[in-house]
């Protein structure tokens, strides 16, 4: 493959494939892929044994989906199946694709890029989810979305300063002036009850303060699991969600995934990187999709994007690829 880490500003990736993070899960989200991907039932059965629970049953259970331990491997499983079908239909050249993942979506992106096999990505998501769920039980913590008001809205700098002044951390910088504040539950509640001038604050229905030091108890278990599996040299390029930089190789990705447990997600920097590296690319958000495409459309209204929710949405990807001169190649065997 082409050296994807040299002369990065000149790389014109034709496709940007993104994988969403926690919060996109919904009951029944796995079912369309079980029907739409011929080998999905066998794969999901294998992944279930590796994860230690029945992915199909859990994917239909709203209570289990609310538990980080179940939600994270299920989200990764759906994203991986979506890319499997997408690749069989679109068959892009590996050098034409740039991957990125938001939070736990980074594991699905790693599988797509070739750093991990799909089974390992789902298994690591299970360890990650269980460890983070346990960390949430140590002390009550939470998160809240923070945005400027439509009139006289606070600047990005004012928002981050207000979050810090409230004793909270910025866990996500999503771009388009959207932030997520996180920390002790009482401080999150106080912040939401009395928003700083020029801000709107909405508490999020999450189990804890992800991507902050509150998740430190989860690091050891995930690090142990990550060091126990093989990370390979990738076929495609991938951005790290901590800074939007191209991941240089397997060892760096492992470090990034471990550090991400307590480190903030800088999706704004990923968006800036894709705008620079792939200005004319077709953006494809893997199932269970939505938030990353909406962020892109706010930041770059002219960008070409498709959010995949069900297998039939891949027809739209193929049509978009043809409409913009990205002719699909003959189908490849599934990975």
C-alpha cells in the first residue's frame, strides 16, 4: 500500500468512514444486519461466545442497552457488520479510505482499517464497557451537553472556561460549538440548573463521566486486554480521536485506545483533519448512525455524506459514489 503517513496534506482520500460512539444504541439495531449480511448470524454467534453474552438477545433489550457493558460491544458489532456489507458492495481501494471513530467507535474504525480483526474489536469493546461500567459505580458522576445560546451565545473559549470554573472537565469537543462537560453528579446538576451566561446545558442520560479521570479504575483491565491481543499493520489510514492525527502504527493505536479511557475526545480536530486530507470525500457514517453526520452537516453543509442505519442505505452510498465519480470496483470477499 502507499505510505499513508508521509506527505499527509497531499492525500486525497475518496471516502471518510466514521464509526459512532455510545448513545446511538437502540433496541433492534442488530436485526437488519442479521438479515442483510449473509454471514452475520454465524459471525454474531462467534462474537457472542467471545463477549460472554448473547448479542442478539441483548440488542433487543432496552434495559441491557442502557448498560455500558452491553451497549459498547453491540455498537461495535453493528458498525463492523455495516462496514462488511459496505465493502462488499463498494469495494474501495484501501488507500482511498480514511477511518475515524468517536469514543468506543474507535474500535470499529480500527477493525475497518485492518488494525484488528472484527472478533477482537467486539471482545475489546466488551472489556472496555464492563470496566467503565464498574468505574461508574465507584462514585456518582455524569455528563451534560453544553452549547452556546442562539442569541448572544458564549464563545468556545468562554464555554471551556465556564466548565473548568464549575469543577468539571471537558470530555468531548465535538465541533460546531458543541461540548460535553463531565464530573461529579452534583456539580453536573448544579451546572445544568444554573447555566453560565450565553450557554445551554442539557444533562445526558449516561452512567458516568466518561473520558475523564473518573474512569481511571477502568484503565488497568482494558490495558491488560489490549496488551493481550494482536494489533496489525493497517491496510487503510486512521485518525486518532484524541487529536485528529494519523495513527502511525499498531503500538501507537494500542496506547491511544488505553489513554482514551480517561482522555477527552476531540472530534473537532478529526473534522478539521478530514477537511484537510479529504476535502472532496464521500463521508460514510456506519450504523448505528446519526450524530457524526449531523455534526459534519453543521460544520460543512456542502460535504457529501450518507448515514447508514439499515442495509438498504448502502444503495445510497453506491449511488453517491457513482454520482461523484467514485465508481465502485468489483466486489471483494468479506473480511
